[in-house]
């Protein structure tokens, strides 16, 4: 059975518990730890779930908020429901042999 995994980026929640309510509040602590990001990059990091995140940035965020990566990233895995077919069956249906064309017979005239 297939597993479906997802994650939730919780940086905004962690920032709020530490009294940071703006993305610009994060620029100076990141710069103190050697991470230089533009204001737009910081805004995206705070407001959107990143698909790729460098480990130095993750380490800096963990140091700033004195937390672990699991505090910033919530993961979830669950069994995926079996796919339904057009007939409503959920399991693998009967195996149908591929259709092969018949050889043409050419008649002399």
C-alpha cells in the first residue's frame, strides 16, 4: 500500500511565540548568524512553505528560536486510499491480454 506524506511549515507560529510578528524582525538575527537573505527571500521563508531549504538556514532558525527542526517542520504520513477505476473496483482487475491485430489475407484477382 502506498503512503502519502506531507509537511507543515511552522516558522510563523514559532516566530509568534517568540514575539516576532513581522518578517523583517528575522533579518537581523539571521545576519548575526552569517545568513544573508534579501527581504523578499525572508518574506517567502516566513509566509510560504519552502520546498527546498538549506541546512545552514535551518540551523540558524533553530539557533535563533532555541528549537529543533521538528518544531519548525511538522510531518504527517498516512496510507493512501486505493485508486478507484471507472467500474468502481478498487483492487487490480482481471488481467486482459493485449489485443493483437489479425493478419490480412491478400487475394489475387
